[in-house]
C-alpha cells in the first residue's frame, strides 16, 4: 500500500504564510544555496597552499566556476596549533607559508571566494588548531582583514555552553567585522538548529557528517527532510557536503546524490579532487538543468511526498508555477515508480510534456508519470506544456 505525505501545494502555501527564521537573516548573502568546494571529504587534514591553489585553478579550468561554484573552502587543520603573541589566529607556517591574505588574493584573482573553518569551542574537532570560543570578535576581525568570504563553524569542545549563545556571538562578530562573510553553522543537527539558526546563519547542518556511502547519503537526506519549512532565501538546511566523485558510490548513485541535494535546496559543496575528477564526475557536477533546480529563486525545499517501500517520489515548487519532481528507486532491484498528480499538487487533468534532465528525452503524460528505474537510480524531467518541472 502506497504511503503518501501531505499534498505539495498546501505545504507550499504553509511556507508562504509562516514566519520562517530565514526571514530574519541580517546579511544579504545566501539568497540561493551556496555552491563551491571544501577540502574535508577528500583531503581531510592533508591540505596545504599548493593543493588549494591547484583546486582554485581547476575550478576555473573545468568550467565549474562559471556554473556558480564560487567558494573554495579550507576545512580543519589550516591554522597553527597556537595563537600568535597577540592572541590572533595564524596560518600553519609549514603548510601555508604564504599566509591567508596571500591565499585569499590568489583565489580572488581567479574570480572565486575563499572560505575557512573554525569552531565554536576551545579547539577544533581535530584539536590541531584553536577554536574561537571567547575570541569571536578578535577572530572575526582577523578573517575580515585576510579577505575571507566564508566561515564553516563547527561544534567541538564547546564546554556545554548553549549553541544558540555560541553561534550568535560569532554571527554578531562577523556582522561587526566590516566584511560580508557567509556563515555556515555546523552543529550537526544536535539541538535542531533549523528552528533557531535562521536569524543569524546562512546555512545550518541538520545531520551528522556524511560518509562516502549510499547508506550515509540516503540517511542524511531523510533526516534533513523534516526541516524543509525552515529553509528559504538567506538560510538553508545543510545535510552536509557532496561525496560525488570520491569513489564510494556508483555513477547512478552519484546522480541520485546530486539530484536529491539539488531538489532539497542543499548547499552544493563539492568534496572531491576537482583537479583529477573523472569525466563522469564532471558531467554530474556540471548538469546545468539540475543546478538550476537548486538555484531557483523561489527557494522552496523539495520534500518526500509519496512512498511505497523503497520507491519514493520527492517534489518541490519552483518559480513561474513549475514543480520539481524526483522518482527515486532506493531498492536493490529494477522497479517501476508511478508519481500521481494528486500527490505533487497538479490538476488530475493536466497533460505534462516531461523532459528528462539526464537523458534529454521527452514524454507526454496524463494524470500520473510512470517510470521504470534500475536499482539506486533516478531520472530528471521538465514539463513544457503546463510549465511544470520534474526531476525523476
């Protein structure tokens, strides 16, 4: 028996009529979900300025930068173990001998933006570098002086101080730093940050760290789903970075990963080595039609609207009266999935010309959409005649 969630249109109107935390956002960044690259998923702590410059070069050379991937973000382990004699953060002199200002200048020279990692505790999660607890104003001024554009702010070694208190302090410090800095809150979803972070963060993690597996990816998608009403322009739910291209999933699974992240308006932060990625990985990350779903100006997070065992339908409203749709086979075998118009907010009499965004094929459909899928796969489709968009 198929199990269905609430119809899509009422959910959409709920978003329009509710007071979302995102509406109180102080800065004007993140009007669409952020796009870029982060070092952690592929490199971990093994980063240096040579790698980061190579990544910045590759973002431009591969065409990713032109598609909207604008941030080049260092994760943990970029800083010196201790603060300098004035109590300031400092770059690791061995791995980043030129310093952060020079690295920011290089990245900016490529037309990109530079981000770094910090922590709302005494030390970062690796314990290799200092945290910013108690140093928020000083560290925000330091980042601004270096020309930093993005801060991923973690939650380790936090002394059991309320996350609302710790993260708000850094937000205020960044707002007073004289520079616009995208504030990416990484609280792992422990204290339901979707319910309180929208007034001062541009995105907030809703899940634990993603792993390079199908199981972890699908689990994070599920955990992120219930927080959809809290996302919107200026503040986004974050089920963690992309694992596309890191080798733990098949090509079809990577397409699922990228498509679902796009539909639910997750940040599209690449986690692989873009300087050596395969053609298949590049094709997935470069699908402009799927990216357009993620970057749609309406900013409504797609949700799971229909489920029959491991066969699911996810959908979300887009601008200009369109709807984005994903038919997702999460099971181990080939199966047919039917998306009923009634479950995605379409009039039962609507005739839909659906364009598959991965295979670039078209079909005409009435009352429902029936698709045969292989295991762990999906298809992406756009409808012309009724201006509806579908991602299958």
